[in-house]
C-alpha cells in the first residue's frame, strides 16, 4: 500500500483495524498485482464499508462535493422504476434549467435521491425543505416560510425541493379554514414566478390541490423495484460490501415485491452496528423489510408469484 493511501486512512477516525483486515482479505482474493490498481480497489472497498455504515468516506483532495448532493456509492438511475427516462430528463433540464416537477409514489422509491442527482448533474447546490420547516404555528407564518424558501433558492441559484409537499398543498376544495387556502395560493404564486428548478415530492399525489398539479410541468410516479432492478442493485451492494453472492439469495431478492431502494438503505444502516454476515443474511433482512411494509398495508404476500 502506498504512503498516500496510508495517510488517508490515518486521517479517518472511523476506520477500525478489522475494516482494514477485511478489505485486505477481499483484495488478496482478487489477485491484483498492479500496485496502483490495488490501492484504488482497496480505497473503494474501504469507502464502500464506510458508506454502508453512514460514515465519512476517504476522499481525494481533488474530489469536490456540491453541498447537499451526496448520494450512496451504489446510486444509479437504472434502479428507478418509472416510465420516464431519468437520464433523458436530466439532459432536458440541462438544456432548459427552468422546470417544475412533481415526483410522487410510495416511500423509499428514490424520489429525494433523484432530486439530489438532478442537482448534482446540474452542478447546483440543493435546498431541501421538509414540511416541518415550512409549516408555521401562527397565521401567515407558513406563507412567509414558503416565500423565503423560494427567495433563498433564487439567490443561491439552487435546486429547490419541497419534501412531503402534500402537507401544505392540499386540495382547497376541501379546506375549512382561510389559512389553508392562503398557503396554497402563496405556493402557486411562488411556483409561477420562480425561474429555476423546483421539485416537489409526495407519497399522496391524489390529495394535492388540482390547480397546483396543473402548475407542474411533469408529474412522475416512482414505483417499487422491478425484479431485474432488485437483482442488479443486490449484486451491486454485495460487491461493495465484499459479499459473495449466493444463487438462492439472489432468487429470494428478485422474487420480493414492494422492495425499494430505501429498504437497501435501511439494511445498510443497520450494518453499522449489526454487520451483515453474508448474502443470505442480506436477502433475509430485505425480506423482513418488505414483510413489515406488507403487514402495515394489510398485504399478506411478500413475494412475486
């Protein structure tokens, strides 16, 4: 291992001896002789484990991250289940960086991650506002927070994302209070005048105000992973974690329905304090995530038949 790589490792307090030992064993099984390639692969293995544990990666000084756009190492738009081509969408926004997009669908399907990807590809900072940051307890406060969010995005030339937008953009036809109508009105005014990229995410598209829906240039549904997408993502994550893939584990994952990228993220977070033993263990944990979701929704089956 070169001195430069050793210095990088020494500066990261999250790297334990066991992590180095594990990465070294995987590297030795690959039988790579070129020193430069060995250092590169070793760094990749270390970063994959740090990323899975939610720790800071070891980065090159030349590598610059745009604020807020950090994504998992395994992120790939091919794992998005939607009828729209995600890459073509980004290419179009690059040509005309003035877009209002609503990303909707069940939780964990990658809506917020895709918003970060768009910002990263545009080379822009991203500002993500959750409902808890926008909704105010006093009359007029929510409207003010909405206006300030758009103003901040305009000043920073940032991509603006409103997460859980259904919390304050509900259908006015069912509103019982004046402030419920005024905050939707404020939102519509700001959307109309904003000359940038605005993205709203929601799990409940059907509850959004009908006039607001017409203001979005595109409304894109995100669904659960298709079997081939689930298999591909599982292979990628196993590779990054240094796990040998068992055919039975792969078959199990590809047969799961209601599986989303968010389930992989949840399992990997647990890996930080309860390490994944092998690919079978990984597949079982993913199946458990799906089982919990199916129980909550009342579905009995967790596998594709």
